[in-house]
C-alpha cells in the first residue's frame, strides 16, 4: 500500500511547480495502478488547507476545486480511506516527544504512524519521514 504525502499531491496539481510533470505522472499512475492507495485525513485536509491558501499559491484552488479533487481520489478504485487508530496517536506523540519538535513534523508523525501500522510505504518528497523508525518511505520524484 502507498500512502501519499500532501507535498506530492500539491505538486501534481500545481502547474507552477518544477515537480509538476513528474508528480502528476506519479499520481495518475497511483490512481490507475494495481497497488492500493491509502488516504489519511491529515493529508486530505492539508491539501485543502494549503492548496486554497493565497499566501502560499499565487493562484490558489477554490474550496470547490480542492474538495472536488479530494472526492475524486476517495472514489478512485485503488483508494482506501485510512482511519487513525488510538495506537497511531500514541505512536505519533511518542515520536514527537523523542524528536523534541512539533510544528510541521506533527502531520508527518500522524501519517507515518498510520503507515507503520498498515505496513505501507509513504510516498513523499519530505526527508523528515526518515526520522520515524520503522516507516518505509520512497520519493517517487527521484
């Protein structure tokens, strides 16, 4: 199972990104391929939060556009919505405590905990995921 990180999803839809073409191809292959794709609420809502923010994007998505993309992903054949379990919360909190950091690492820890429990690979361009022991990561843009 693949669990995508929000950075790759944003690149896939942001035509101004230098990673757009590779990320778009990667995401298209994920949504049409045989491997299951796990979608975590933290990623879905981060896509909406970041993608609609005019402080981050010169031309942000409208809320309608962003939610439409999320709904399309949820309805794609290989996707599965992955609920966060109590054990995931405990694991993420432990990692954050060990790291002595919160901030942007908070969402990464949540995603990583679900991935670890499910034995999934996190697809991301974010090297912070290497901080979480037992989490398998891949940067599909390399």
